C-alpha cells in the first residue's frame, strides 16, 4: 500500500486582494472530506514563503502554493534541491503560471482535484542573478507595466493589469539593451523582451504562445519597435495566442541570456522584482529541474 502523502500548504493571506482567507474554510472542508493529510503555514511578509520552505519543507511530500504567481515564485526559491513535487491552488490576481499548467483559477474544487491527481511533469526552471523563476521574465515595456501596476493599489484583480498597460503605453520610451544569446548578439533601443518558460503573462496575455515548459529552451519574444496604434488595434492577438502574425514580433529560442544596458532595466520575473535597480542580468535555464503537479492533459494548444 502506498504511503499517504503529507501536503504543506503555504498560504499567502494577501493574495488575490485578500481573497485567500475568505476561501480557506472551503479549501479545508474539501481536504477533510477527501481525508488529505495536510498542514497550513501562513506567510507574514515578503519572502516568508521561501524561509518557511527552507526551514520545514523537507518534512512534507508535496509543497502547495495557496496564492498567486508571487507566492509560487517564493515557494520555488525555497525548495533546496528541486526534488519535492510542487502544486498550487491559484488565488492570485493574474494566476499566469496556473494558466500555463492548465489549472483552473476559478474553481477551487477542480484545482484541488488536479493537485490530488498527482500528474507530475519535470519542468525547466529559469534563474536570474541567483533568483529562480518558472513562468516568465519580462523586460522593457512589460517590466515597466509590472512596476506601474504595483502603484495602482486602488484597483483590484485583473483590471489592474489593463490600467497599468494603458498608463505605461502613453509614457513609455524604448530602452537600450544588449542581448547575448550564445553566438547571437542584439543591441538596440528595444520596446520589450519577454523570456517565456510558460506561455501566459499579465492575466492571460500570450507573448510566447508556443512555449513549452519542458523543452530545454526559453522562448524569447523580441520587439524592437511597435507603434501604440498597432498594440491597441491588435490587442486581441495577445489573448488568442496569434501575436506572431505581427511583423514587429520576433520569436527566438535560447538557454542562457546575458542582458546589459546603460540605464536601469525595468523587469520582473513571475511578477516579482529585485529591491535594487540593475543594469546587468544573467539568465540561465535549468533543464527539467522541478517536478510540478499540473493538468498536463488540459493543454490543447498543439492538438
């Protein structure tokens, strides 16, 4: 008889604009009815999830993020040797990594069932200047949208992304970037660079619509220049996964990427940011390094 698994649920009370604590009784009720062996552990401040996992994660068979993309990123950065399977009950604002794993973000019951189904895939893990990420790293316009979105605290939910995009669109200017990807070198004033391991960003927008999380490479969306009108009039392509139809969009693949700039680089990784401003980024890929529990049959993009 298989050993009963013990689940560590790392709960971010602030995720989803405070929605987490409201749905906690529902989560607890479902887990009890299914006779799951679990413990809740609550984060109290930024990076606390990382510390919790480092301290006691080894005592559990499965780590579970109860929150959004930021909580997922913090949990991942606490896993010492990548060996512990990692699942999620998505209750964030964008839930982009859950989308990339085909986990519903609007049904807690379904998300828990997927977690208990234990469908595990070893996915690639990115690393930027020593911090790990699983879904996306965005620079330039995308990074600036993330920075601006943090200032719009009075708007909650996915609407915050749309407002941040609109605000950034009318004030943003391209930045000088030098990218080195193996033998390929690109140096120019650039609108945005999105480095995708997953294929969703900003609440379901697709800048790297064909990215696979276990293929050993990043998909890199490179946009040197694009007009405001072209973005506005083709915005639906971002949600449909057809952004490559635009001539301004170039998609490349790379394993290791070095980025340099003469100015501070606005960037995020899984929606997270460094406290300090940076002008140099070293981005690496760890192939199939982290076991993730997902709804892998639910990805119908290539059917």
